[in-house]
C-alpha cells in the first residue's frame, strides 16, 4: 500500500502547475512593457545621430568652401563639386583647393521611415537638414 502512494506522488499536482503558470504570467506582464517601445526608441536614437552627423558635415563643408552643398550627395562626393549654395540660395562656384571632402562616407536614409532626409536650399533655410517623417521634422 505504501508503494502505491509513493508512485502517485512522482508528478506535480494541478494546483502546483497553476501556481507556476500564474507566477510566470505576472512576471511577463511586468517585463513585456519595458521592451514594447525598444524598436522605436532605437530608431529615434539612430535618427538623432544621423541628423547630427549630417549637420556637422554640412557645417564643415561650409567652413571649408564658404558655401553650402547643393545636395546632401555633395557631402559624400569624392571630388569637389563645381558649385554650392550661398545663404540666399544662389549658386556660387567652389574652388577645388578649398574643398576637403568627402565629409561623410555615405548619405544615410531616415531610420524611422527609410526615406531620404530633407535638405533645404531655399533662401533663409539653406543648409538645413531634417527628417521628412511626421513627428520628427523639428529635430
């Protein structure tokens, strides 16, 4: 008779299994919200970094040549572009000896949308780099 009782106690009871499942569910409910926005936060951090990189490159380009690049692709060019933009948005020739590029290895895309960054060459905002993605345009 004692052997029969011992054989029945080899597994877990239903109550013990339910307690373990409830504890795991509570832990999951605590931990999961911490990770739900991780992807968005990482893309936003990459966006801030890319914007800073390109704005610094535009600034260095301007410091060297006294004009702004015509396009963002001019920052990654391997030879001096023929012209740049003045603060009023007009074209001005660049002296090749003043140009010390490329200023960045390649022009990144917006990590939040995958689209190209916005670059202004209109008077009053020449040289401004921003994200075209809604919600990030003022960064």
